[in-house]
C-alpha cells in the first residue's frame, strides 16, 4: 500500500445508518473505475448521530479497510463535519459528497478524469434541478442566492457541496480560520481554476432531510454576514436618506409656520415615529448579527470535538 491515498472521499453523515452500506458500495464501485484500492480512502464523519449510525460504521469498517471514520462528540452541523473531513484528508484530491445518494456517485469518474486531464483545481457539480424539494424550499433557495449574489458578488445559484478539490485548494481552505463556516461560499472566495459539471439531484435513498427551516435560515444568515458587510452600510445609507427627508420636511414646516399656514400634523408625527422606530430596531438587529459573529470568532473555540476514530489503513 501507498503511505497515503491519492484520492479521498469525504462523506458527512447524520442518521444515515439505514442505507449507509448501500452508499459505500456505490461510491467504491465508482472509485474503482478510475483508481485501485490502494490509492483511495473514504472518510466518514458521523456528526453526532443519535441513532445506530456509528454502530453501522464500525461494522462496515471491518469489511472495507479503505474506510476511515470519525465520530464527533455531538451534532456540530454539516459545515463543521465537512471541516473535520477536510482536515483528515491527506490525498492529492478530495471529493466532498452527501451520504444519501442525492449526490450521484456515478459522477466521480468524470470528476476525477477532468481533474487529471485539465488545469482545473476545482471540479464542482452544479444542480440543474433541485429534485423533490418543496416549492417553498426552492423559492427560498432562489431568494437566498439572489440576495447573496447582490451583497457579496458570488453567484452560487445551483451550487452544491459536491466538489472535487485539488490538494492546494484544500490547503488554502484549511488556512481559513473562521468558526462560522459556509463551505460553498468559502470555496467560491478562494478562486482557483474550476470546471462545472451539471447534475440532477436524485431522490434520497431513504428517510427525509434533517434540514429544518430554522437551520436553513441560520445557514443563510451565516452566508450573508460572513461574505458581505453591505447590510451595515445600508444602515448608514438609510440614515442619510432619512436625514435628507427630515431636512426637507423641517424646511417645509418652517415655511408654513412663517407664512401662517401651519396645520395640525399629529398623524404625520405618529407615522414618522413608527417608521424611524422600526428603522432603529432593524438597524440594531443587523448590528447585533455582526456582533454575534465577532463574539463567536474571538472565543476561538474548536470547530468540532472528536469522540472516536476508526482508521483501518
């Protein structure tokens, strides 16, 4: 065997025990089309699954010595699990994919071939359809990516976590030390030569998505606040706009007073108070989001904690 594999496949899993064996078989079948058993390794990251996922992983690892598995001490979230996998991977290239077969393994040979035969440092799979997602989820994703594009300049429409990263890209990614992780945005920020290949999101092999609306909203907020400070500048812009409006209204009021045409403006005053009060509260909320991000960063807590490791190689 080689001292280290040429190709790593990182798969974060959470409550995937029922179908994990099938997933591993399909991934191995795809890998063996482009490389031999001695030159690849599959890294499973159990993100604190409360079911039997870790027991299944331990059983599977006895049959597949090319498996390396890590169990996190609790559920840290998919982004942190991906980070753990990237830090464990030592190969010349790393493929990141989900553990529910929504990222089709049959694309692996094409991704590896493109990486080997071109100058691409990143081969990323782009969604041409979002599969069986609900209408509200699709609309929410479209709105989020449109807002992120306008605020940060990164067009992540159709982007997925299904990517092949060259070693130099992985090394660059690992030098990014922030605790608030948004993998797709971070890889877009890195740049590098990249080639995109389309794919259709398949149906989950079993079960349902663990991403709740609240979790998706948290990820969206992390993505926006991590890659753009424009919301803070919008507060300044709004303040300048209201200052201009206040000057115009003040001059109008003074003119009416001097000419003896002043009228009762109780309704106007109430409306202005409500508008300004709402603007202040929203502004404080936006500032609070950025302060929370700063607070989380300066604590410098580890992104994840490992509970157990299985390494058969």
